[in-house]
């Protein structure tokens, strides 16, 4: 199960408005835990817009990583470089999602 805020591994922490209702599972990051209720109540269209912005920003940071190592063909990355590329995308996405939601950024 993925965290409903940052898409990292969710643990046994979740937000649900009432017992027996759907649960938004969360990771252990305190920011994700504090954002659980607002994300749960967010309109899907709004949440999707925030996700797209965070993903775009993560792509830019991952692209900068590729520039730093001087490789642009993903098939030419070593296993370690590939893992670093993927971690960069995942971690930056989570960071940017948390930041956007904490800042109450407009979803456009």
C-alpha cells in the first residue's frame, strides 16, 4: 500500500472520517500524517493536479541528475545510476507533494 500523500510505503497509520469507511493509508513521515485529513477530503481533480505538478518537478530534478552524470540514454545507466535516478524521482515527488499541500498551493 502506498502513502496517500507521498506514494512511499504506507504503514499501519491511516485517516478515515468514520469507522468502517475507506482509509487513506499514510507513511511514517509526520508531514504526511498531518496532511492525511486534507488529502482525504480533497477533490480527486484537485489532488490529480497537485500530483501532476509534483511529478513534473520530480522529472526536472531527475533530469538534472542525468545532466550531472552526463548520461541521457536511460539504457546506458549502470544499475546504481538507475536506482539513483528512480530514488530521485520518488523522493522528489514526495517532497514536492508535501510542500505543495503545506503551502496550500493552487492546483493550476
